[in-house]
């Protein structure tokens, strides 16, 4: 089974937060070959942003951020080029008046006809009524 994950889930692989256990369980399912994880290549920029913000806020030092980025690289889902997803992401962003960044993940789930797992409740509220494959992490695992 293929599953799209967004940055809100992947960040939980790196940090102890609410539902980190569920995000790591999803990753473990991937490591065991039970599912295959996907994300738009935008994920890399979003994880770099999460790490840099935590350094700026003095929640991490630069060395810790670098170590966590290396951990991310070794666990990164298969990435889909954003250029392939851009027309669909734009259509979704305009139709739903929602963040284009989030819409890349929805576009990938739509293209692959598979679930999108997110910890972003706003994303679920916006899309789940029309795209039932958009699932909240805490409801997935």
C-alpha cells in the first residue's frame, strides 16, 4: 500500500511531540515493507524550514539540526517532483482557498490514488469531506 505523508508527520519522526508514537509506527510499517511512503519533493524544504526555525528559536543548536537533517535524509519517503504536481496543486489551492504547499501533498495523494496522512487538522477539515483519503495521523494508526 502506498501512503503520502506530509511534513507534519515527518517532523514527528524527529521530535517528541503529540502523536510522535503514531508517526514513528507509520515509519516502522514502511521499514517492514508493509507500506511505501511518498511525499512531494517540497518535503525537503519544509523539513529544513522546521529545523532552521527551531535553531532560530534556540530550541536546537546548529549541530543538532544537522544531525536531525541527516536522520531525515536516511528515512526520507520516496519523493515526487513538484513540477509534476504543480498544475493539480494550483487547481486545488484555488478551489479550496488553501495553502498551495499543502495542496502538493493532496495532489500527490490524488495522483497516486492513495491515503494522505497528516497531523494538520486544518488540512483534514479542508479536504477530507471531498477527499476521504486525507486522514488525520491520530486516526490512521
